[in-house]
C-alpha cells in the first residue's frame, strides 16, 4: 500500500457517480461487512452503488444492514466504469462473472488485507497488517470523509469480530481493539451482532458437531489433527455447508496440535479442505500446492477425489512442512 | 462503590506492610488474574504479600505470572491484619478456612464486580458495571500508583478475556476493549494467553465434548436446553471437572434457547449446575433458589440428589421464570 494509491482511491471514489462493489465467493463477515460499510457510506454521499456477490448471504450474517441489496453479478446488465473489489486476493476470487468484467470496466480498485494479494487493481490498497479489510475501510471512510453511521459501525465491527475469531487470533492488535471500541460507541448494534454471530446457532449445526467430533483423528505425534464431514451426514441432519465453517477450530484448538484440518465432501466428487495453523506452519503455502490459498494461519482449497484419498494426500503434504 | 472507599483502600494498601489476598473457590481467570496483578504490584512496592486460594490453579491458567506463589489458606499460620478479597460476592466464596479468619483480621477490603455482592468488607470497592474485577484492579493500580508491568498486564488481560468470553458477552464495553488495547501495549503476553486459553485444550476435554453433546435436550418450546456429564464419563475419559467449564455454552448458543444449563455429577451425590441466559431470564435468582448465585446471565449452584431428579427440579424452576 502506498499513500499515493490511498489518496488516488479517495479521489476516484469522490469523482465517480456509479460504483460497483464486489467481494469474494462463499462470503464471510469481513468481506460482506466491508463491502456494505463502503456501499452505505458512498450512497449517503449521493452515489449510485451496486453491491454484488456470487453467493448468497449466510444466515448468520443476514442481520447486516443493507445486505438485502446484494445482488448476483449475472443480474448486473451494465457494470459501472469503476469496480471496487473488497477482501479479494485476486479478481477471480469474486467468481467467473465478475472476473469477466475486466475488459468492460475502466478502473479496478483493490482493497484487501490478505498477504497473498496479487495487486490486480489499477489502484491497490493492500495492508496485510490490518486484522480485517474492515480496518482498511474504516481508514478510508475517515479520509473520504464519510460519517460512521450506526449501520456502518455494525458492518465494520462484524468484519473485525469475525476475521479475528472474536479478537483471539494473531492478527488482532491494539489498533483493532481500539477500533472496535470506537465502533461500539459509534452505535454498532452489539446485541444484534452477538445474537447472530454467537447466540443463534441452528440446532442442526450442533448436531453436525455431534457427528463430526467422533471423526477426530491425530497424526504426526499429535501435531496434525482433522475431522471430516460427509454428504451423507449433511443430508441426514439437513445441515448446510455454511454450518461447517467453525468446525476446523476444534482440531486446531487441541494441545500439541500445530495444524488443524477439516475435510468436507462437496456434491460433485470434490473435497473442500480448510487449514488452520498455530505458530510454525505457513498453511497458505500448503493450500497453494492444491490450487488454494489464504493467510499464513488460515487457508483453504478444493480438491477433486474421494474423501479418503484427499485426506491422505493433504495430511502427507502438511507432514512435510511440519 | 463510593469514591471515599476507593481512596481509603488506596490509603490502606499504602499503609500496610503485610497483606493477604484471597479469591474464590474453583478459581477462574478473572479472580486469579486480578489477585495476582494486585499481588505483583504490591510486592514491587516492597510489601510482603501472601496470595491464597482454597483450590488449585486450573491447567489452562498455569501460565499466569506468580501463580506458583498461590498457597492454600490452611498453610497460612499468621494471617495479616489486612485481608483483601478479590472477585468474591461474600467472604464464604473463598472457602471455610478464609471465612474463619474474620475475627482474626483487622480490616477486610472487598473488591468485586458481581451484582450480588454483599458489601461484606470494612471497605468495599464494588462496581457491577465493570466487565471483570480486573477492570477495577486496573483503576486501583493507576491510583496507587503502581507500574503496569508486562506480568501485571498479562494477569489483567486474562481477567478481561475470560470474564467477557473473549469480548463477546454483554458486560464487554468500549472501556473494556480500550483497556485490553492498553494492556496489549503494556506488554501482556498475548501469544501465551492465546495458547493457554484457546489453543491447548487437552484432548480429553474434546473427548468430553464428544460424550456430552449427545445428551443435549431441549424443553419449553426450545427455550431451555441442557447437557449433562456423569462421573462415569469423566472417569472413562480421564477428564477433570475443570474441563467441563465451557460446556454450558453449547446449549446456550442454540437458536431460540433462552437458558442453557449444564449438570455435572460430583462424587458425593451432588450435582453442580451451571446456568447461562441470553436476554430475559435472571439466572442469578434461579440459582439462588438452590443456594447458589452469580450474575444475571451466568450463575451456578450445587444440589444434593441424583442427576435425573436434579435436572427435573432445575428445568422446572427455570420454566417458571421464562
């Protein structure tokens, strides 16, 4: 991130009347919170803003202000000259339709905090020290300047709280905590955030945990641990893939475990793998071997194959970098 | 809490050479963190400090600086004239030995944040708006004034993080978050805290969860949910009672549940009950019916009887206040 790009982005946003904002597939609290905070603020400044995401909003994030305005990229007939990409390491992270917009748009602004960001924008605001993209959006809003309304505060607080695992992960800094304090005072709806993020787990997700825990397996002297979820179990419980999100934290949290893994069967003979590490292993690199990516401590990939074979392959690759 | 008592406590601590500090039985991160932060600070000021607790330090808190100095009250032959009670609603919360010290000591200072505090001290510093007793200790240390060393910061951060459920509970305020930011900058050992609190669960505690989850039961149109742990399961897994601590959060976190309960068999035909509520139920009052207490949203009690009977009684009492 250069100050120059930061200032140019402020200028570009000020100059534009129509703005399209996109974020990554299988959206999380930070990408949606960041995207919506920016959208709400730009709309308040009188701009026409279109927010797109290729996937639907997970139930646990359906409280986010203006989330009902998020539309599928396929429904956008005339994409604006200015495209803002939020929380995406590259253009492809937003899905096929958005990446095909490249020749149609005049300018792409890339706002992200992933260390693996490819600087794919014409203007790039990338700060890998930020705990969440929400932290970067906050600085940007102050500079524009836009008022931090209670709605914006709710969106940004959600980004911080989800991407830091409730202020527990390594990425959480004193700056993050102070920003959270500011957002609380600026009217973030904490009871609503608390309820949706932490207090209304669907009963089916607890049932999913009940089925997943007995699959817990450890290897490499207890340094690698994993659980798996089959389609059969998902179907039986009537649970959704989105409910599997937090499961990877269970193997990771065990004493002595360095890398926690979760393997989830997708319907099309593919396995979605989530990686979480504690201190020494850069899981971003392991996931990259299988065409995935992410952060040093949290990454993911999707692999063709049956569950057993994929587990063997991935666990063996993790073992090599221990 | 009156300013007068606050000032008198600062004076009393300054005047004393020998100080005994005690906290409650079945100690948690806030009572130990607060007690040790105060002890370390007073020792740095040249005072002789004895820290006592009737129970041993749980494994997950064995990283706390100076925790090895905590001694059993029975081992204290000559209790000092000044007794400081930390994080206790009343003197009895520290166990029988400490409560029998009452006639022997000249002055009792009561520092606590529980709403049900009985103002049992000669001087009382009680602030039920504080997220944790650690928050009150921080103000006190600033006033003394004592340097917030990295060790003290580690103790106080632990108090904040544990008593707010990692900054998620209703008691967490902007003040709490800013205090946590300060403590981070004052050298709190966050990687150590993270590791012990969240990243080194004994495998047996995950096994315990694996056994407890299938006992999940809901009643009262899904507003009450509970799990139970028998002695048989504890023995089988080789798990300890301390590993059952977080389990009550599972029933509580379910969508639609207002009160989550955990029933744990103790060896002597007693059942330890933990209560957690979301918004409308004051579980402190329900626990009080059975001789227990705590906070509005988190309380506990111990009841004589067999598991099945106790579950029936408690669930019925909860049902009456829904």
